[in-house]
């Protein structure tokens, strides 16, 4: 694939092409800056957040519960929480990529491979889109169903959500591993270790925090 920038309007097509044949997409983001990719992601995250937000807004207005507060519950109204959730969806996915790319860069260097933060970020940026799209779909479904915990939604819906999320995670892993091999000269084992390194770090950090907080309980 020739070296070209990913346009905002062409992004869905390029994501499909890249994930269908990862090895040939190595140069797809070759001249795209982190700032430009972040702006593109911001625009598309806003687009993905709009359907679920509007749907939830209409439901709340029809039910007449947009501005109501639940006694003993959160002080924010459902309408305020809906917009806050949409904003959190956008911010969280943008913030997600920066530490992920940093930890994977550390993983590369720890394993003796070479690469730059910009290269690792571009790969993580393209790899994350299936998970982002599935998260947007689940968010859209969530506003149609009262509650998000398994007893409220139903275990079938919860299981479906987990299957979709794991499918998105698998596509992210597949793309990352297949691109890291030609781009950074890694074998499959080192590429898998590099991909999983942020999740291991977060798991260890969360476990340590639980242990530390347990000491003060």
C-alpha cells in the first residue's frame, strides 16, 4: 500500500482495508502526525457518541425523566449523566492510546527491539478502532435497556456484550501483532508480549492498589 494520509471521511474504509490485510498497511500512517491522528479520532468519537446520546435524550424526554433525580441516588439528573457519559466516552478513548503506546514502546526496548513512540502510537491508533466501534455500539444499546448490571439487563445481553468486547480485543491484538512483526522486526512471541504489556501493567497496578487500600481498611 502506498504511503498516504488517512482522511477523516475515508477512515472507515481504511480501517477495514488495514484490518483485512495488516501486513500491507504498515506504511498507511507513515506521514501522519500524532496531533493529526488525535484530531481525526476526536471527530469520529464525537460522531460515534451522537446516536446513543440522542436516543437516550429522546427516551428520557418521552418518559419525562430527563431532569428528575432519584431519592437516595446520584445527585445528577439522568439527562446530565447522559451528556457526561458521552463526554467521558470521547475523553477516555483519546487518553487510552497515549499510555498504551508508551508502555508498548518500553516493551519493545525491554525485548531488545527498536522503534519510536510515534510509530508505536500509529499502530495502536489503528489497532484500537474495532474496540472503539464496539464500545460505541454497546453504549448505544445501553441507553435502550434500563440498567447495565447483569441482573438488570439479563445475563444473555451481558454475555453478548462480553463476546463483542473480546472480539474487538482480538482484532486489536491481531492487527498489532501482524504489524509489529514487519515494522519492528519482532517474531510472533515478542509481538504478543509487547501487545499485552499495558494490560499486565494495569492488572499489577490495580492489584497493588487493592492490597495497599486493604491495609487501611
